[in-house]
C-alpha cells in the first residue's frame, strides 16, 4: 500500500491547515485532503491571502507532509449543471479559483463531486450543462496542469465507474479528467460488482477514498456517511486484493467526519488500525 492520507474533516475543526498538517503527521499519515465545501467559511479559502498560502507552504516544506488533494464539494451549492446560467457561471468561477489555489499550494488533484445538480431537479438539460461546464473547467485545468478527478457518488448521476467512462467519452476523453473511486459509495449500489468496476477504471484512477457504508436496498436508501469502519458492508479485504492485482500504486485516503468531536484522535487511530488490519488480512504488500 502506498501513501495513506486523512481527510481534513476528520481532524478538529478549530485547527488551521498548518496545524492539521502537523496533527496528521503525528498520527502517522502521509498527507491530508483539504475541503472546500459549500459553507461560506470554506469557500472563502478560494481567496486566501498570499500570507495564508505562504504559511501552508512553509509548513508543508518543514514538516514534510503535504496537502495532496482538494475535495471541492462547494459545487453542491453552485452546481456546474444548474439550469440557471448565473449559477453555472458562479460554479465555473469557483472552479477556476480552486485550480489557481491548487497551483499555489502544490496540489495536483482536485476531487469533484459527481453531481450534475444537488438541490435542483435533475433533467437531461442539467446533465448536458454539467458536461459543457466540465469541458470549460478541464481546459483551464490543463493550462495549470491540475487534474480534475470525479468521485463515484451517493447519487445516481455518477454511482459507478462505468458511468464515469461514459461521461469521459462525452468530454472527448479529456486527458485532465480522471476518476477518484470512493469504495464505500461504489459498494453501496447493488448493481455494482466492485472488483469489475475497479478494473474498468484502473487506468484513470488517481486516488481511492476509504469509508464504510450500508447498501441501498428496495426499502432503504443506503447510508453513505458516518458509518464506523467495520459496521458497514464494504469488503475492504477484497478491495485491497483487487487493487493489488490491478497494480494500483496510488494513494488511499480515509474519509471521516469527526471534526466536531472534542478530541477525534481515538476514532481516527481506530479507523487507521482497522484499515491496516484489512491490508494485512488481504495479504497485500505495502510500504
């Protein structure tokens, strides 16, 4: 197994990014994934001062731990597929700012949520708008050499790697579009054969999200967040064996939402131990 990172929202919300880098390092992680979600507070990061950025870069260099990716979920509030042109323009503005920020702090992968729209009603138009906006975003990302990676979601718009492949074809197989599978989300949809899906997307896979989930059934919409590791139905041993067979050497990221706990250290370390045990059980060689 290669690098193991931790999601920013696992760590205490009161900490700054430089403090979170140090916190993650103390817990034995190799990198963090930073969040730019739909809250005003985190969207404000898109216009950080040079002083803020300098402090992050200085910490990355001296602590030798890095913000390796950005989870950009702010598009839930301002979706790329919106039927409102003003909202689509705002979505692209957010996208351009995120790409610029990524360049400044050395991030090479921005993970995008695979939603055409989130709060609006979906339609063929919103799906088409999403593809057109994504094309514009990809052309800007290419200039800055920043990869845009779509996450496999808790939403039917993009709930399989098969659908990602169709979407990539719709944007002319753009070289800066990749996939970021969340094995929890991928496993929760009963129509997905997880090993087959991972194999389909392996050449485009730039990172893997690790979390547990409860599957969608005829009378249950599934549970995609806040399922403690080991209490869901993701077969992590099978996932690691599959990725080993596919010669995956990219990073893994533990995705958790424990930032509002007084001290989330214990739950983070429990999750890390659970993943490490699953790797050992799978027989995968890692370093």
